[in-house]
C-alpha cells in the first residue's frame, strides 16, 4: 500500500484529557472549575469505552458509609483499601478522603443514588468490604455517571476532539510535549494531528484489548502500550480480576444473578449432552447452593477462596470451558437438580438474605424478578430472554487492578503525564467491589487540582529544537504504516492470535513455562511486526496502531508475570500460579490447579515494570505507608493556604 505524504496539522493546548469515560469527563470538568481554561478532550469515539458500556446486576459505587449507625471514618476506609496488598497508603488515603466529595458531586450532577426520605445514602456489602459502603443506581451506574458528567462538560463548552486516536505520546527530557493523533474522520486519505501540551490526563481505561476472553465492551481496547513506550512505568501489572461473565452480551453475572441460585449446565460445542456439572463435584446440594449464593458478592475469582470457598465454582467453570472444551450456561428456568430448594438447609448467610428479600420460593427467574427485575430487563434489551433462554458464560478478564504507576496527585514518573481511572494502577491484589469508580473520580479530581495549582509549570519550556525532535519521531510512527504491506497475516488474524495467547497463558491460570513462551512469541511479533502483518487499505490504519499498542502492553504485562514467577511468587488475588509442590483445591480437581498460596509474601512490596530501548525491566520497592498526619486544625489551615497560594 502506498502512503502519500500528508500535511500534519498542529494544535496547542495547556492540558489535554485523553478519554471520555467517567474519569476523563470529570478531569476536564474539574480543570475548568479550577480555572484551567485552555483544555481539550481527545476521544477516539465519545460513546465508546468501559464506563459508558458496561455494568452488572447492580453496578457498585464504593464510598464512605453515609447512613444509620454504620461506624466509619476516612482512616478506616483507607486501611481497608491499603489491606488489599501492594497498595500505596498515600493513594489509599486520598481515595478515602475524597470519596464523599466525589460522591456528592455526582449526586448534584443528577446521578440518582438512592437515599432515605431524610437524605441518608444507604449502602450494602460488596466483595472485600467489611461494612456497607456500596451503593448503586442499578445495572448502568457508570453509564449514568458518564452521561451526567458529559452534560456538565458540554455545559462548560469544553472542546472535544472526537474521532482522534492517540498513536504516540511525545516526551522530551522526561517531560510531556504532546501527542500524535490519527484523525479518524478522514475516509479517503490519512490525516494526522500533532497536539502540543504541557499536561496530559490519560483516561483511556484498562488495556482491555489484550485478552480474548473478556467482559470488557468491544469498544474498549486501551492504550497502555504507547504509554510504556513513552517511558511511563507500570505498577502491579500482574493483578487482574477474572470472573464469570456472559458472552453475548458481555456482562458480569454477579450479585443477584448468582444469589437467586440458577442451574449451571455444560454442553458439547454443538449444544448437546447437557448436564449439571456442579452436582458431580459437591457431596451436598446445599453446600453447592450456598457457595453459588456467595458468588454474588464474592464475584471475582479469588485464590483465597479455592480451598472450600466460593471460587471453587470458577475453577469448575474453567475446567468445563478451557480443559474439556465444553460450553457453560446459566439456566434460570429450573432449580438446580430440577428440585424444590429447602431454603432452611442453606448456609445461614444465604438463607437470611433470601428470606429478607422475600425470595424463598419458586424458580431462579421468579426469584430474580422479585429481587432485581432490572437485571432481567438488561438481557431482554440485548436480545436474551431469561424466561426462555439459557445464558452462555465463561471466565473472563474484567478489571486491571494494576496499571500505570502514579503518586498521590495521580502523576506518573513522566512530568506532566497523569493517569486516572482504570489505566492508573492504584489498586492492589484485591479491592472492594465498586472502589474503581470512586478511584476514577478521586484521581481525576486530584490530577486537575494539582495541574491548576502547580507553581512549577513552565509555560515556555518547549523550544524549536525539542519540537523538531518530536516531529521527527512522529514522522517515524507515521511511516510505520507504509512498511506494513508485505506481511503474511491479516490484522484480524494477528489480533485473534495475540489475544488468545494472552488468555491462555496470562489469564486466570498461569504457568511459568507457558508465560515465558507467550512472552517470547509476543516479542518475536513485535520485532517482525512490519513483516508479520499486512495492511491493504487505509481504513485499517486504526487497527494497525491498536494492535501494535496491544502487543507492547502484552510484552510489558507478560514480563511482569514472568518476573513474579521467577521470584517464586505464589497464587494470589485472581491469578492461580501452578506449582508442582503445592496442593490441589480438591481431590476431584485436575492436577493443573495444583498451587501454593502467596499468603502475603509480597503484600508489602510493589512491582514496577518499565521499558527502555525496547527492553523491559522490573523493580521492586516497599509500599508507601498511610501517611501519619498531624490533624491539629491551625497547622493544617496554614499548610493549606501555603499549598493553594491563598492569602
């Protein structure tokens, strides 16, 4: 394919926000609120991304308890976030301290979180939560947040550069200079845009495109690879959340989808030979049902819950789908075993919950209608009638707890480059359900506040020499496309191959030899990228750059996983690392699940991974502890005035 020389347009802003999810829109809104007016939002597709296109039975927002007699404090919440292992305490304290400010702002913007008639915002318990901090507006919590934040941004008349794909981050002397974008509005010829800026607030979401088995919306791919290529460090990249999700549509089957106790059946690939495989493993149907109930708010696969806990369910689903190559479905039309449930024989936790919900009766679909009718409506809106149809599921990647390394202002190691939302690695091995939505709002607020009040920003630091160096590298990125016309694989074939390799080797079950092979294969493709893939039409330019970004991200993530294995890290969080010297979760389990639990061995350490001259390196450091703050009012008032430049 011949690539003609294209005149590159140039623009300049003080700060750009990349991404139009809940974190990105909040960052732009806050920047404007704090007095930074020369800003723009860059969006590949305004209506794409995870925030707007994902959810669950009642998608959770996690915050400080704000109702009744529930005892809570900022420090209590920070300690619970910090307890997730590999979490920096200063970041946890910020997420706790700003949770109420961020929550009430969403309320004022029109997000209808439920409250009592007296104004108390009630909550419920979620996974890895010792209180009742969770709240929800239903399946579309993050979507509604995004919509209301977008309205606020548009009311402030903030410029949105839609249909611009960031393909290169320009950095000189470890400081941000700008971004190179592919203008996707042009259909007949390639247009590129250089956007100069002093700050980038990166809100691109997690690198969802890395995995084939994924619950992320298909519009969410991520852009972490080009951040690594620009010198940004990664943090806790080994830590993902995996769990059961429907395939069509992609959706978490958490909460009441599990608590109503559906049948789980598997079939051959053609839908024949249906059987309830869970009944083959458990000696007691009541034990099986009680653990199935717990999957509601213990939804993520958790290695701490594989020895007699609820994550046995995930392993059994994985065994059916990955090892036995069968298909697994949830069936809400009949009770498990097609028998009436004696609810009093369930665990006390399951029985009391279903009793309080007036759901100790009938079939799973009748209980779901009683407890959460909106959960049924969601699937009806996407062409699945749970009254009539089985729902196909698998174990899927759902959330990256790791990401780009940030400080307590959400700035990375590159000056002027801030990461907010899921792309920021603020979580650890585990996290309370819904804490990601809070972290996105807090992080984007912190970044905007810092940018607005940073006295060290130099408005004229980019000279002609620096800009020319950036232009030369941008030209190299553009010319990559011209060399991709002799490859042996189409972009779609190469994409499927890369993502399937990642799901197989870097997913829920990880083996040292397989991770190393996947890393070697990924590096080979990157080195030979222009000879590996074939681009035959300029309409494929977007996918060409996305695939390269994804391969870069896979390389860095697989390096992190291999380094962890070489240090003899054990199974933790949502990742089971196989070990010949460990033990199986049960005698009926395959040898593949033999493992040793980490038991907090690396819980006080953070792994940071970075790329230099195309080579990846890993470093380990202690976590930053929760700050010991002097809470004397006059002292903090003085510090505040000095920090904010007040009189």
